[in-house]
């Protein structure tokens, strides 16, 4: 896993958690998009890493005995998968962007999505998600991509 600052010289494609799930399943349209982009331009926001690890860790810690071996195996598989990606770190500049977003969009409850948007805004990155409506309030249209339902051009 390579940790990178959100603000880079070039833009990155930041994969949302729903895209990561499709990646693990080998989704064919997603694969076509990924073949066109250098791996160095693909990253997971640190927010997504936290969300995914939180879910897997919770399952591993709360699984009943018959399901615990599977839960721990999935946790390890997930950790290995996450280690194959660059990670765009939520840093101080992202924090400043998040403060501005929260002032502008009071009452919105999708805090993790706002954090991902702040990373994208700070680095002028593109968020790849199947849930574009969750980000439309925060990002410009050219900062959103759906690599599941839209075929590559």
C-alpha cells in the first residue's frame, strides 16, 4: 500500500467502496476501464479503506463461532486486496475542504461521502462510484465517473 497526499501533480481516479466490491468480483465493464488507466493513477481514499476495514473487523469480532473462521479469512483477504492499491490520504488540506463543504451543505448526513469529496476537491481528482447522486451536491460533474454502468469510450 502506497500512501499519497491528496494534492498531487496529476489527478487520480478515487474508487468508492461500491467500486472496490465490483473490483473484487472482477466486473467486466470495470475491468475495461481499468485497462485504459495506469495503475499509478488509481487510488482508494483513506476514508474507503477505513469503511471497508471497519466492516470486516466488526464482522470478525462479532461473528458467532461457526462463522468466525470465515470472518477472519475475509478480513485477511480484504487487507491483502487493500494493500494492492495506492491510498489517497485525508490530510489537513482535505480537512479545510471538508469544513467548507459542511458549511455549504448543512444537514447532509453522508459524512464519509463528504470526506471523499474533500479529497477529490483538494487534488482535483475523479471519484469513481456507482452512487453518483451521493456526490452530486459536492463535486462537479467532470469529477464523477461510473465505471460499472457506463462503458469506456
